[in-house]
């Protein structure tokens, strides 16, 4: 039961923080320096999530492409992102390549 209480509490805190920012938009002046810094938050968080998903898929660092096909597929997705500069083809290239390599290499 305590796990559920923690999950519900964390969800309420997260929701409350997001709601506070939504309600305060336009009512509170955000300094330009802070506004510039906040632009880096989404790429930093996404980078951290991708890093863990690619290099630590089973909880331990796996740097060998023979053991971890996600390294190869991440490279293919980076090439697709650089080539198209669009998110949907990048995601599709990464997903399709990981499915194919996992099926072929086991």
C-alpha cells in the first residue's frame, strides 16, 4: 500500500508543479536569463533518458555493439535526424532498425 501512496503523492506533486506553471503564464514576468536557461531543459532530460536506454538497457553499462544493438540503431537514428531534421522519421528509423537487428542478431 505504501508504494501506491508514494506513486499517488509523486503524481500529485508533478501535476501541481505543471499546473502552477500553466496558471502563472502571462501573470509573472520571467527574466530573460532564466528563459534562455529553460530552453536547455528538454534536450538535457531527453539526452539523459536516451543515454540510459541505449547504453544501459539491462541496468549495466554495455558498450559493445555486438552485445548491445541499440548502439548501432542509435547511430542510425542520429544519421536520420541529421539528414531529415524531423522527429517522426528519426523515431521510425530507430524503432525499425532495432527490431530488424534484434531479429537478425538475436
